[in-house]
C-alpha cells in the first residue's frame, strides 16, 4: 500500500469489518466523521431532496394544525414580552400537534415512502 493510498484510505473500498466510524477534530471542537464511501446508494437522499421533504412536511403539519396555530396567534396578538408566559399553554399544544408530523419517526416514514416512489419512477423510466 503506497503512502497516497494510506492517506486516502477513507475513500477506498472497505471490508465489512473495517466500517467503523473514524472521527477527526477540525478547528477546535468540530469533529468530522469519516465513513467508508458507498457508491450508488439508491436509498439515500440528497440534501435538496431532504430539504424539500422537510419543507413539504412542515407545510402539511401547519395545515393540519391550523386551528391550534390560530388559537396561539390570537393569544399572541398585541403582546410582546408577555407572550412567553401568557401563551405558554397554547404554544405547548402547537408543539404537540406539529411533532406528530415532524418527529424523527414520522419523517423517516416520509423518507421511506419518497424513496419507494422514486425507485418505482426510475424503474418505469428505464423500461
């Protein structure tokens, strides 16, 4: 193994036993995770796809939670600093409603459904 291949080892194919995550500290406390490169992972989303799904899910959640959002907005109107304690209960209800759609588990279901539909579309384009 040459010195170049050792230096670029995180980009080379790895055996299953060598898939542990290496971390390197960069500029103080920032740590980067170096994972083995996986080519053609069709079950991964690009950043653009991830952002689009998150925005669409938040928009859907706001539509579904419209009534509690309106109650919170009515409570908050005309207030400045006092909104923090005067509308605390309304805010908790809004957060509980929104988390039904934006928590990690529902978001993972949205991702999996998107990937499933994307794979079906790609297969139909190939045929």
